């Protein structure tokens, strides 16, 4: 057999990826080619879902604001339009937190808009 060059760095690279795929099912955790493909696919999913997370949180905040506002007789779109009209600069994350955890403060914001 011919002598292998750079065996230590090669093994280090492989061990690094196999360590990342530890805990996965089947050959994904211990067969080099399958583990490498699983690792790269996982990185692409992670990149995609970092963008997707922002969308899902915004949708959640909108649902929470809508639920809180409907208790006071408004709809989400009317409420947000009146907020812009009155120049109240509260973002959706803060409004959703107020609607969920501090209903009396949220009621004060809704009353100031009406």
C-alpha cells in the first residue's frame, strides 16, 4: 500500500465532522460520507431557519396583538393604523409582550389610541 500523506490533518477534519453528527440516527453518525452529507445539509437548514425564525415570531406577535385588541373592540389592522396615526412607536414584539403579560398596560395603550 502507498504511504498516506497528511493523515493527521485528514483524520482531524473527519473527526470534527463526526463529532458534529454525534447523536444522529443510523449511518449518519459514523459513516464518513453519509455524516458529511448530513452535516452540510444541517448547516443549510440552520441558515434557512435563522431567516424563517424571524417570520414565525412576527406572525406570533401579530396573533397575540390581534387577540388582545379584539378584547377591546378593535381589529389588528385598525389598531396598527391608529398607532401610526398617533405616532406611537411601539414595535410588535413589545406590544405582544404587553398584551400577554401586562394587560392593564396594554389597555392603556389601546385607550390612548381610541
